[in-house]
C-alpha cells in the first residue's frame, strides 16, 4: 500500500483553527467519536510515515488522525520522529478499511486513534475501530460504500 501526501487535497479539507483548538481539548472518547465522523466525511485518515515505513508508537500501536493538521501537530511535539523524516501521510477510507485494518489485525497491532500532544487517544483493536466506522456508515448511508 503506497500512500502519498497531496498538498492540493490538503487545502480542500483545511481544518479551521478554532475547530482544531476545540477538538484538541475534548476528552479521548469524544475525540475518538469526532475522528470516526471526520474520517467518514473526509473519506481519508492520516498516519505518520517515513519512506514506506509507518510509525508505530512505543506500545506498538499504529497512530491515526482524522486530518493532517492533528497528525502534524502531534509530530511537532515529538522531535525524534520529525528528525528522522516522519511526515503525515494520507490514506483513503477504502485503503484504511480494506488494506490497513486487515493488515494490523493479522499482525496483532493495536491502533492509537487521535492522540494530541498533551493527551493520549484511544487504544483500540482494528476490528473494533472498523466496526465503529461501519456502524456510523450504516446509520448515515445505509451501506458500506468506502
């Protein structure tokens, strides 16, 4: 799975600074719910990558955010990562659901969803995260069109 950063796409979904601040201050469960909604709405999610290597945190969890600004902000507070050329990388909702989640499940890797610099996010299994996406998609659209 090769996922590339696309600045033109980033501009389309620029997150308002007021929203960034408000969402950053939510409790982890509320940020998780917000992330699920935003990932579906934007049809994309963001992780940290260097070349073809995705970042796993010290718990061996794959970190995921709903927008590049949140991933970039978290990265800016972790100099050991940006000094090693990690950058936010986008994946489509389809790639997330059909490629990444099955891979993480197969490798027994947990997910860390929507961490912010001064507060952890939610650690969750790929199956539970996928079901959160699927449940909301069924509620909103009646189907699972990734």
